[in-house]
C-alpha cells in the first residue's frame, strides 16, 4: 500500500472540498447582489446587446488592472466590487445568449432566479472539472495574472463577436464567459484569504 499516494489523494480531496466551499461563499455574495439589483432595477440590462455587455466587462477588468498597476484608486469602490460585477455581467451575457430576440425585456423574478442559478451551477461544474485536471494551479498564481487572463478572454469575446459569433477551432462565447466567472471567483477567494 502506497501511503504517500493515499496521503496525497486525501490532501487533494480536502483542499478541493475547501475550494468548493470558498467558491460557493463568494458566488453567494455575487448572487445576493444580483438579486437585490434585480429588485431595484428589474431586468433593464436585457436592453444591452452582447457587445455592450462585453464592453462592460472590459471596463471592469481594465479598472482592476489599473488599480493593480497604480497601487491606488480615486473612486471608493475597490476591486472586490469589480470582480463581483464581472461574475454578474457574465451571467447576464450567458442569459442573453440563451434568450431569443423576441423574449420580453422584463423577466419575472422567478425566471431570473432560475436562469441565474442554472448558469451558476453549470459554471461551478466546469470549475470542478477543470480544478480536478489542473490541480488547483490557480492557487499558485498571482491575482494580477487572473486579471490578465480575464482581459485576454474579453479580447477573445470581442473577436468572436466581430466574427459574428463564428469560430473555427476555438471555444465559443459561453465558454469564455464561464472562464471569466471562474477567474473572478478565484480572485475573490484570494482577496478574502488575504483579508483585503
């Protein structure tokens, strides 16, 4: 019996379970804010075209990178709110991809909750699969690298949009949105761990 292998697998399972709980904690914060804003504004965001949502993602990621590079900010809201915004705008984008053009702009609250939870769960399952394959590599990354990966994904989305949504060998829009959600949630976990 290889006790080192058993010990390694046990540690991996414990760390993965911890990651999953941290992920759910951070995503619960994002969901809560999304639903509060839904009560305030309804689904006004439904008027946004995909390209406008992409630009919102770009603005948020660019601000995070600017704060990281300058080390200061003049607007009171820190990077935490921007990462939360990235998660929620990506879920909006995933919902927009699903809904037909003639779908109503104003969605019932229970439908918004259903759609949000559907895309959250789908993205969580993707994270678990990738986390298994990559062995928690994100934990050894700098938070600034997560920001750069988010920006890269946004530029990929812009290019796919410019190509009318067509790709030859690459992932589609939905996979890029899901990756951004996961990178943003990893960044939020790191912020919480660092006590910022």
